[in-house]
C-alpha cells in the first residue's frame, strides 16, 4: 500500500517541487493551495489530490485533517511548507504585520500539526517535517521578524520531537538556503514611517547579496530524505550549500566566533576565513523584487 503525505502551500516553488518529489517516489500526495484557481496545479501528476486550504483558518484545521485522511484512508507524513515573508527593519514594521507573520509561519503551522497528531499517535507512526529557514539559525538584518518566526518553528520541532518519539512519530525541520523560487517577488514590505532611516543600510546589504539560489528540487530532495529517514534522533536538516555550511562553520569557529564573523559579513567586511567556510548559494538566478 502506497504511503500518503500532506504538503501545504504547493501552488509554486518549493511546495510544488516537494509534491513532484513524493509523487515520483510513488507516494500518494494530498497537496494544498490557497487560491481556488490553483486547484489544477498538479493535475498532471498521478496519485495527487489538491485541496483548498487557508492555513490561517485555525478553526478549520481539524476538519481539514479529517478530509485529508479520507482522501487515501490514512496519512503517513505531514510537510508544513506554507508560509510568507515580511521584510523590513523591526521599527518600520507595524504590529499587525508582525502578528500576521507569526500567524502564518508559526501559529498556523502549530494548528495544522496539532490536527494530525492524534492520527499519528493512534497509529504509532508518522512524520512531521516543518520548513524553517537558514535564517532560523542566525538573525539577518531586515528579516528579523521572519527569522524569529522560523526560529520558533525550529525550537518547536525539537521539543515536539521529544514528545512524539515514544509514539513512533518523528518530527524534523528542514532549513533551506537561498532558493530560486518567486518568494522574493511576494514579500510584504515594511509599512511604517521609520523605513526612510534604514533605506541606505537596506540597499547596501542587499547590494552585496548574491542574486542566485538553489533549485527547489535540491531542497525537495532533503525534505523527502528527512521524511523517510529511519533514524529517530535528528531534527535539523540543512539544505543547499549556503545552509549546510552553517553547522560546519559553527563547529570550527565556535558560537561566539561564528557570530563575530557573520556580523562582519553583514556589514560588508567578510574575512577570507568566512569566504572559505561559507560558500555562496546555488547558481540558479533568483527573481528579486526588493
């Protein structure tokens, strides 16, 4: 009997690549999209059923979980991919923007996960894979709130993994590096009046960023491997060269040394050691709209 995975946020980019990866491995896939117009996004893939889901509708999470289970009779894995990106200095973000960032990236993820946990616990089997970001491991400027929402996902996953292990359920977190999706064209920018005070620093920082990233399929491969990994212990799965470099660099430099090197990089003064330890992102062009 084929296994079944639920993947949220699959209309484009990483979610779409993840659906394709599982389908290629013979899994049944319950894919979700937010817009009704995207319900045919995976019509060419066998064993994929696409459902409409607004992840921010916490009250509907349990009903969605039941509907997802009914599609193929059971669910073996949940990939929480849906999310959004609010960018800007903290001072220039409105509290409404900050609340909505955490709502989609953190609270909604918790609600969806909670809705599936009884199913996994009763079956004494299952995998939850939460998509975080390399920014969860270090606070980038002008993405601090986004990074905080992803760091919450990371630490939640670690604690939840310990709670669910006695029931045979694994919980993983994938930390993608910069990925060549259209996420940078969908950013919600700061709306507060203080933005003008930071504009020069924002322009300088992003001018030094490499406008390339890894193909989404690279990240999807890691998501699949995190799902099927039989070792119950690991929680963090780094994906793409700019992400996999982080734990290696921290091991060599130590936590404080890493932060000092990272800080110099942020301010446009990367050392030769930093350049050696931290390769750039993939070579696929990223659409910027910053």
